[in-house]
C-alpha cells in the first residue's frame, strides 16, 4: 500500500496518508482541513479543537475484528441532544475501510454495505431485512459534525446536520442508515465488547490501570 | 502517534470543577462521558457537556436526604473489571396508591463503559445495556433473549425522585418513564421507555455479601426483605435434584425388588398338620422334628391354618435353634366366626394366620408348639408350615416414604418461594410455565378454586 507524502499547503508540515482511499485529512500541526485532489492537497478550512477525549481509542490504536487486524486512522465526533459519540475510521489489513463507533463506551463495528433499496424515511420499530438478517429501527438521531481528525473516506467540511437511523437485531448484528448522502448509505456490522477488540495503543486514564 | 509521544495529548485527568450555582467543588469522574452532573450541595442538575456547566434544573432536598449505601467515588471489582460509583438516583413507582422506591448506582470504567447497580429492600442487581434486541413474543407476556424465555413481572411508570453525581444521559428530577420487567431468575430484562427511545437492559441478582466484598465496604449491608422478582430460589435446584433422586431410587428399588423376587428361595422347610382337643387333660405342648434353615440370615414365615367355624385356637410358638439354644417366642390366634342376622350373612376373622420372623440366622431349628382353646369347642385340626427367605415389600415402602417425605417438603418450600416472588408481580400468582413448580402451583390453585366452588 502506498503512503503518498505531501506537504501541508498552509504550514508546510509533511502530510502522510496511510490509506489510499482517504479523501480528507487534518494537519496535526496547524489543524488545517485538507482535501486530497488528483494532484495536490487543498486547504478548505481549519478544524476546531475537539473537547477533552472521553474515549480510550485514539488515532493509531490497533485492534482486531473477525480475524482481521485494523488501525485507527481517522475520527468524526458527532453531537446530538443527548450527548456525543465518536466514529473512528478504521483501515483493515485487507485495505477495506471500516468504522468503530464509541457511544458512551458502547462499541460497534460497521462496514459500508453494498447499496440496498433504503427507505427515505422510517419510524422506530419498523423492520427491514438485509443480507438475511432482520433489523428493527431502535433509534433515529439528528446529529451534527462536532469535529474531525485524521483521514476520512469522504469530505466533511461542507456538512452540518445529518440524520442517523440505528437498527438492532436479536443476534447482536447492527445497522446504521446514514442520510448525509443521497441516496443514503447503509452500514452493517456488529455490537462488540471492548475486550473482544484486543485494542493496543490506547489512551491511558489517570488513576486507572 | 504513540501513547509515549511527548507531543501527544496528556492522559485525561479527573476534572475538578466548581458548581456555577453555589461554587461548591465538583468532580467529574467519567472523563467527558458524563452528560449530566448533579451538585450535591445545592442540588443543581448541570449540563456536563457544556464547559460552563449550564444549570438545567434545581431541586429541593435535604443534604442527607438519601445517602448512597456505596458512596460516590468508591471502586470495586465486578466480574474482573474495576468500576467506580459515579452517580446515584432514586426512582419511585406508585402501585395502588402506595409508593415504592429503589436506588440505582451508575458504575464507570474508562474502557468498558457503564454498568448499573440497583437496590430494592436490600436486593441488588447488576445491570448492563443490551446490545441485541430481545424478541417480543406477541400475544404471550414473555420476551426471548438468546434462546431464554423471560416472563413479564411488572410494568410501572418510574419517576426520578432523587439524583446525585454524574450520568451518561440527560437526567431530570421528576421525569417519568415506563419500565417493564421480565424475569428468568437469577436474571431480569428491563425495558425502559416507549415510543421514540426504548432501552433494554439485563440485570443479574447479586448478594449483599458479594457486593460488600467487591467494594470493600465496612458499613452494615442492608438485610434483604422478602423475595425479590429475580432472586434465585435456594430450593429450585434442590427440587430438581431431589426428584431426580426419587426417580433413581424408584428405579433402583424396582430393580432390587425384581432381583429379590428372582433370587429369593421362598423355600418351604416344614409343614405338618396336628389335631388339638382342648377338652383333653394331656400336656398340650410338644416339639416338632428338626428342620434346617439354609443360606444367609433372613426372614422366616410361619403360617397357621386351622379348620374352624365359630371357634378359635391360640398357638404359643417358640422357634428354637438347636445348635445355640436361642428361642424366638411368639403367639398367634386363629379365629373364624360366621352367621346371619337382619343385615344378612356375616363373617369375622380368618382361618389363616401368617407371621414373619425377621433376621433368623441359618442353622438347625425346631418349633415348640402349645395350642390353647375353649374346651367346649372339641377337636381342632390345624396346619403349621414354615417358609424361609420370603421377600419383604414393606421395607421398599419405608424406603420410598423416607425419600418422598423430604422431596415433598422441599417442593412445598420451593412453591412457597415462587408464591412470595410472584405475589409482588402484576399477576399476584406464579405463571404456569410448564416447569415442575409451575405445574404444581397450577394444580394447587385449580384444586383450591374447585374446592371453593364446591362450598358455594
């Protein structure tokens, strides 16, 4: 896998991409939000400082899911009326991009699923079947982008509010419909226990071993 | 970026803050995971996601209105993970005009997240949020989770009536939410909320003793009152095992019985007919010829048959071991009467008397026989026969009774426990769930209702 290196158009610091599919990153030095074009990096703005981390996961955290190892290369922090949650962007060892969500330390791993016919609107309790699994809508959340860091597979700088529909199943399988794009995106995955991810390079918390 | 990178962010620290309302010192223990924080001095509910800790609500409460039995900040190890108590709330339901309250403790670990301890009348449960959806069994008042059926116990509106510390959700005093409990002891599944947001969680019963050890507490733990909805019955395991034992005992008894019947010799060792004239003045007693009792120590059956009608004979026996001189003395009466009166034919007594003498060692024996009767009755013919090694059913009966009585007692106690458990439910009585106890319960209540039906 290539790791193209360029320089931040704002401060000149070296910018490395760990994943060839990344479209956007943030300069760790000057916090410039950078978009990768065919030839170069374009600065589209600056990102605000993220609030003090609540997650044990950080950029560079490594782990494993379903026999594949991964490394955390990016993050989106969403905020909604009941708090906030993190979507950590994962690069799996087979080059696929995945997501580790951490909502108040409840963890979920999802992957973009191949396009399905998705409802344009849904209500709680409605059921859908994808890939042989029936899911029930458990929550509908209106959130906004609170901040980003690292590499992401799409541009976020022009986004504000987004509707997420979460679906649960009797088997621990988990689905999210992301209405930030049209047609909406479907992510399928699994609720996971922290210890099952075998995470390394975690943030440490004072007073806790 | 590695955690040792000097340019990396410092390890998050427990935040020390001040209440914007009263200035009292506050502690945020959950590193930015808290959504609400309650000041214990002025009882302000604060927005923990706001750097300025905006005051969202204030409520009145005495400073010591409700102190947590496990103080905030206490750490304990539960199932191998350290958790710290960071929040505390009291929730209250109203059933038939009576208020019932329980306490909930928010537990936190920076990696594993949140767990919840609930306490009602000294009964504790450790809860975690479910990540899989329990299946509502439409029509039935049950839910199924991971193949296990949970029975509906109670649905009530729970109102938050006291809060302290921090919470990973927007907590509000006075807020009500519908809570339904489904039990499969020692677990319980709780469904909270309706409409927009439903949260399922699962609790498991923990004993005070275990909890106090986990949190190294030195205060006196509360004494559990009554039977709680998912409290494991100390007897349900015993009921199953004792009935398994009864079953095995019955099978073993049956086998033994067959073996005894097959191997018992039931050997006829002596038989002789005598005549006795009570009117005679001759010496009545005499001895029989010697007969041998073979084999191991076992019982001997002696039968006295007399041809009688409206008469009686009493025979004094002594079974004497010729080798040791040991004698077994006993007397038997044979009497038979018959006649006719206004009710028709009647009879009383029998021509035959059988007696078993247990535990007779092998050896050479003879009988000394001394008959008695009414001299007016004339000559009576009677036959004495001796059989060796007769299988005895009575001992099997005693054995079965000896195991059946404790089995029935334990079952009754277990039924009582289930009765007390379900008395607190929306139904008042245990469900007929097809289990042994459930079936017995149902039989008992059917019996009761059919009895009371007879009375009316």
